[in-house]
């Protein structure tokens, strides 16, 4: 029996060993002389979004490696080959490059504000200050993973009604632009009296086809103006306010924001970071203008000697009594981090219950809406047909 190496065996089965891809270091690797296709590929890679799941996996593995005694540089080099996100792979490789030259991890992470937010930087920086980066990374990975799971659940709950509504709108437009005009010609030739509902549907179809260009331009301009307004300070404030007022969805978003706030408050306060600094970090990363303004107000109040819970209690619309009461107990007993963590667990369970309730209510509503739309179109189209059959 002839001896084969594993590489020869895999090669005979058609498994070709891939060559190592070039490691790209931002600010070091020169790609300007590469082909147009390579540079175009780089353009899209550099604009990829790093998923929360990838970041949670990165923080977890990095904490495990550091806890096992593997140096930071070696850990980063290993992790740069583990991620499947090409953008994140380049980011980690660049981080390893700078760490090798003596820069701290938090300083290197700060070079990528589109990947790592202020909260994550604050946690890592506090870990560096107390000499326990591995522990803080482990806590950070749990927080990021929790945020990912919450976002996944909310997105999953909204996907079904959103898809159904899109399909309904597309189907209605197809009927209005293709089916109704042909039926209109048929009804005119038949000289049949059209019911009111049929006339309304035909008039709407005629208007939509005749002024489609004007409607498209109007929708586009409204979208542009809305986007411009939403990027102003007052626009962001009003948009974020009305998002919280949307039935079902607003409640979910509010609970997820509260869960994020108390979870990170617990992590940052347990790290030994000054509470005003921890709140400042949170205020810049809430993702909602109302909550950002409120947290900044809390920072100013804390710096003047007031309690977090007392300042939050002045705005029950954003922070219900349950939150302020628990935080007050934590402040009075010097266990703010524990109280905040318990609150985060509570609100994450509340999110799960809210999603189940929302799904239970939305599914029959969507069915009724689709059924109503189908019934209106069916009556509008079949009404004149029945009238013709009676004449015959």
C-alpha cells in the first residue's frame, strides 16, 4: 500500500489548498497600484458593517485568550483569521499592527468609531486602568450578545407583517396598472352599469397610471425633505419621539433602550470608572435623541451631587418608576451595578413577552387587512361581471 500525505489525499479528492490572502493594514498597506477590480472590491469591503454577533464573538474569544495567558498581540493575530467579515478582519489586523508598536487596545479601537462605539471603548479603557482587560471584555461580550439577541428578536417580530404589507402593496399596484385597465375596456364595450366601488377603483387606477411620474417625483422629494429634516436637531428629536409613540413598536424600542442603558451602567460602574464618566459614555451611544439628552442631564445633576434615580424620575415617559425605584435602592445600598444588572435582565424578559404579545395581536390584524383588500378588489371586479351574467 503506497503512503499518501493528507495534502495529497485532499488534492486527489479535488480539495485545493487556498493561498494565504494578503493581510491589509489600514494606513500601511498600499493598494493604489492594484487593479481596478481589486480597488473596487476594497471600496465595498471598507464600507461593510460589522455585525453585533461578530463583535460579541471577538470580545469573548479575546477575553478567553487573555485569561489563558496568551499575549494581546498573538490573540489579535489569531482572531484576525477567525472572523468571516472581511472588513472586521482588516480592522483586527490593523489593531494587531498598532498593538505591536506599543499602543493600548482602547487607543487602537478608537481609530475605528464606525466599528466600536464609545461604550465599548469606555469598558476596555476601564479594564486597562484596573489591569483586568480580560474580565471587562468578558462582560462586554455578554452585553453585546444580549443587544444582538434583542435586536434579532425585534427584527424577527416585525419581519412577518412588513413582508406581508410589501407584498400586498406590490400586488395592489400590479392589479391597478395591468388588470383594471383591461377590465375597464371590457366593461365599456359591454355597456354595463358599473357599481360605485368599481368606478372608484377604475378612477384610482386611471389617476395612478396617468400621474405615475408625478407621484414618483413627489414621493422622492418627500423622502429627501424628510431625510434632511430628520438630520436636523429638532427633526431628530421629533422623529425619535414619534418612534416611541408607535403602537407596539414604540414600547419595544423603549424597553430595549432602557435595557441597554441599565446593562451598560452596571458594567461601567462595576469597572471602577467614575459614575459621571460612565454616564457621559452612555449618553453618546444611546441611539435616541431623547434618551441622550436625558442622560446628559443626569451627568450634570450627578456632578452637582444629585442621585441618578432622582434625576431620571423627573421624566417617567422615558424611565418608568420601576427603573428609578430599583436604581434608588442600588444607590442607597452601594450596589448600583447589581441593581442595574438585575434591571437589565428584567427588561430583556419584558422584551420577550412584548414580542410574543405583539405577534399574537399583529398576525390576525394583518390577515384581516389582507382579506379586506382582497375583498374590495374582488367585489370591484366581479360586481360588473355578475351584472353581465344576469343580462345574458
